[in-house]
């Protein structure tokens, strides 16, 4: 099975992603991480802040729950529930 490297979401950046910016999402029957972006170390701040703005603008449906935006250490091949949340980094980038 061939895997491709996930790249940073920052425009014109081709670096591999080190972080996943996501929020826990549920429609009452199903739950997952809703991905807002991926970031390399150099672009974590701008990618997180752009994702934060998009999340604030999102109008959830009546049955949807979208929790706060979080930063996870991205590791290719790992499932969302296996990713480590990096609590300390989030406070550095919240607006």
C-alpha cells in the first residue's frame, strides 16, 4: 500500500505536515475529527488561526455538535483516535 505525504495547508508550502488542526464533531449518531487543516512547524500559527476563523463562521445543523478547535501531532498511518492532542500549543495560537 502506497502512502503519500500530507503537506502543509499554508499556501505555496510543500513541507510535510507535522500537525493536524481539527475539532471533534458529531451528528448524534456518528463522531469523528473534523479536519480544518494540516501544518508544518513554520506555519502552525497562521494555519490554526485561519481554521479558527472558518470554524467561527460555520453554522452547525440542529443535530450537529462541533467542539473547540484543537492541535494534534500528525502521524501518517495513525487513526484520529490515536493522535496526541497538544494542549499547550493551542493556547499559544488562539485569538
